[in-house]
C-alpha cells in the first residue's frame, strides 16, 4: 500500500495545475476511494483535499517568488478569481501574494513521501471472520465526532436506554459476538478532521428482522471482518486500536476497509478503575 500511496503522490505532483477529481485519485492506488481517504488521513494527518490545496499554494508561493503576476498564478492553480486566490493564500501563509513579490517572504509545504518505519517489532493481534448479512438493533442518535476521551453525548445515549429497550435487545441476541456493541456510521463530510457529527448506535447484532418500534434497525451486508482484541486503560486503548488499524495494519495487509458500520464492544474490569477488554470489528475485503 505504501508503494501505491507514493504513486498517487507523484500523480498529484504532475497535475497540480490541473483539475484533480478526488474521487478518481484512488484509482491510481488500486483501492476504493473510501479506503484510500481513510488510510491517507491516518498516515499523513491531512485530508486528501487539504493536502492538494496546500501543495498548490506552496507551488504558487514559489512562482510568486519568481515575480510572476498574481493573476497568472491564481488562474494557473485553478482559482476562479484573484480575490479567491488572495484570501486562500493569506489564510494559508499569513501574508498576501503581493508581499511575496515585494518582500520575498515565503511559506513551504513539501510533497509527502511515505516510508516504512519499523517500531520495535510490535505486532497487532487480530483474526478474520466471515459473517452473513445481519442487523444492528438498538438506540441511536447524532453525536459530535470525538477521537479521544469520553464522548459525553454517547454516555447520555447509554443512560437513556429504557428497561424495555434493554429487554428487547437481549431477546434479539442470536449471533457472535453476543454483546452490546457500539457502532458508528453516516458521518458528516468533516469526519476525518473530527468535525461535524455521526450516527452512534448502541445495540446488538442480530439476524432477526422483526424489531419493534422501540429500537432502530440498521442492515449490515454480508462481508469479512477483521477483529482486533485489546486490553488496557479505557477509552484510550480502544481509541488507539482504532487508529492503529488504519495507520499500521491496513497499509501492510491484503485488505481494504469498506463503507459499512464498524463496531466494538467493551468489558470493564471490575477490579481495575477505567480498565477494560475490548474488541474492534472492522468491515474489510481482499484487495
């Protein structure tokens, strides 16, 4: 996957002055657009659109240093007006394009290159499971995105579950894992930058389609699951495991993630405060 990522970086560099349809870029990596965007963000810390914008503005900065006209530079990198380019450049660099020409000030944003870093031989424990189509049945709500710490809106959702809802969820449990799970899906466009909201569901996997109006029902198509057990301080260990599946395991594996609700479950340790065993279930397919 790292080789393919670098191929895409080269492609972007060769087409910075052209229109770059983001949905087509992943084709050069030989994976789905959804998978590519997830991997790119977890490895680089940037969304794909942000990276391309930053690279264009960095190259525009170099052209301005060569005293090229602001108008020419703006249109060269795809801006529809000089005003639009000036606003974007000022926000990115902190100074106006004209200041680059007059004073020689500059800002840089180098091309990304992905390399393999060996981190002490640490391996991730996982297993692969095949599952037929099923439903996630439970209670759900839109919650703000949060990658670290306790999400208070999810806590409130859990506290809102009634005894009747708990009873029905228990009666629906008929497949592995026989657990109350947390699933997230329907994320806003700002998901990768922890902006906006997503739908969070607390419920159970079930093959029973007869679910009352007390619960939400979300269909999950038949697919392959990569399962990552983890144990440690909660919720940090669980959140770190999610991040490592994208930044370490997926780039080195023969799988790509698919756009299906991932889920997890947690068993709190009664003898250790804020300590738990968890499993992350990630929907994947062979590349």
